[in-house]
C-alpha cells in the first residue's frame, strides 16, 4: 500500500506520480520562462528574413508555441518507442537559425519546410541507429560544430541590435540605446542576482527593453487589435517546397543536432536521475524530434531540438517529475491557441531581440568551447577545430568565394558556416592519425 500511495502522490524529485499543484505551478512556469525566448525568437527572425506580413508572423509564432507543447508531451509520454520518456523541453531551436535563414532568404519560407521534412526523416534514421553513429561525433567534433553555430549567429544579433535589415533607422543611436540597455539588464541579472530572477534574466531584459520602446513610441499594437482570441491554423498555410541544396544543408544540421540531443538527454539522466541514459531513451528521444519536426513542417512550425537551458535547470534543482513539464507544455499550448498573445510577441522591436539574444548566442559558443576543452587539446584535436572553423567561417565571410561552382554548391557550402565546418570536422576526425593520448581520451568520452 505504501508503494502504491507514493507512486500516485509522488514528489517533484520522482519522475512518475502527481506532486502537489502548489509545487508544480511555479516550477513549471520556471521552465516556460527559461524557454520562451528560444521558442519565439527563431520564428521572428525567419519572418523578418522571408518578408512575412503581420498576420503570417503571428501564425509562425503561434505554431512555434503549439509545436513546442506537443513535442514536449511526446517526449514525456512515448508512443510505440517514439519519445524518450524523460523530463525534457523540446521546441524550436536557435541551432538551426543560420541554416534556415540562409534557405529562407534565398528560396523562401516554403523551402525551409521542405528541407525540414527531409531533416526530420534523417533524425529519425539517426535515432534508429544512434548506437552505431555515435562514434562519428566525439566531443571534439560536436563541440566544433556548436562553437561554429554560435559564431555564425553573432552577425544576426548585431544586425538586430542596429534595428534589423530594412529598417530605415538602421544603426541609429536610438536602436543601439535600446539594445544596450536590454543587454545590460541581462548581464546584470545573470551575474549579480540569484534564483528565479537570474533564471529569467533574458526575459526580464526583453521586458525592460520593450517598456523603453513603448515610452519612445516605436511600438504599434495594430496587429494585436486585429487578431482574434482563438484560432486553429490550417495545415500547409505557408506551402512546402523541396529544393535539393536546402535539403542537403538541413539534413547535415539535423544529424548534428541529433548528436547534441544525446548530450542533453544524458545530462538530464545524470543530473536528475543519477544514471546514464538507456539506449531506448536516446533512440526514442531523437526519433521523436524527427517526427515532431516533420509534423511541424506541415503546419508551418520550425525545426525542433532539446532545450539545453532547461536541462541546466534540472541539473541544478533535480526536479524531474513529469507533471512539472506537462504543466509547462499546457502553458505553451494555450498561448499558441490565442492569436492575440502570439501577435503581441511579434511587436517586440528588433533592437530588443538583438540585445537579448546576443547573450544566448554567446552561451551557445561557450557550450561548444566547453565540449572542445573536454577533449585533450592535442595537435590533432586543435587541427580539427582550427581548420573546420577556419573553412566554415572563412568561406561564408567572403561573398562570391564559390562563384565559379554550380549554384547548389554555393547554397550548401557558402550560405552557412555550420555545414562546411561540420563536414570538415567529421572528415578530419576520421582521417587524421591518432596518437596514444587521443585514443585514451576517446575511451574516456
């Protein structure tokens, strides 16, 4: 009887069971606060690059919120081996931003969703054979890729801090003032406060920047007043277009993010459950991400991935009860079904987004550096990192450097530094000879 009662009531430190609602609500909101910027911002970035009108911007944000909720629920409660069964938040991810911005800017938003379908299928296949494929992605390779992702996002943040491309006041002192105040608040709260305030530093920084923008009169609420209170978005609203070079780029990124998911799921079990993840949990988690990405594409949602910032919360507070994450998913779902809420989020000035997200992008970069430094920096490993980043960042920094090749080559290798850095790191890791210390390091990892 005692075992059954524990299983039914449960505590926040047990993965199963139903804890007290007064504990679930604040802990669930904590995860919402940590993830909300990551859920919404990629949609706003894509909307700006692809020139969507205000109504379609709202829809893109709506779907991002809804897909985050559904993807998280699938991870919590697997269906026929699809889902990890672990307490994780899954949502639209910054990791894909450099690639989807390049695709959207060149081929339009429909091409993003076509490539996303192919990428989701690739992720599902990786999930099926995750055990065999892990050897191609040791920390030195994965860390190099994540480091490159962070570097490639810096120009995006600076462009937004200056006001956003196409803004007639681009680079104005007003935009930079708003961006730097937002940035300053985020830095102060991150390093000089504790607890929930520190956790919500990015969100609070955006609120401060938003209030200042309101005082300066640069925000319009016309789209909010025109939006309804409830709306279900029809499938295929943005269309789907299959473009081969975009598909190649996206498949590569999905494979890399599948490997990153292994790290996040491992951190969740080690930090919250004191054990290594089981193969079926890793496989199910990656397959679920592939499935939700494919479904998301049909409804106009962007690629999904595990949220490392939420994994970090688990490793700190060790709260793993599924009901906490169910509550967070419900909040995302309700918010996504209310167009007025979604349209309100689209009114955030680009300078505010830039001031807040540069901190996020720096965290991504430093995550990559941490992974790289977890391996011994032997001459071989430093060559892998240095050459991969040099080619990836170097080629994309010089417009027209691949002009003599067919157009698809420029699209795949010249539009996103992440793709070429990934391929270079994988190839160098396979062909460069290992010395004795490299072998020992590989066994430890």
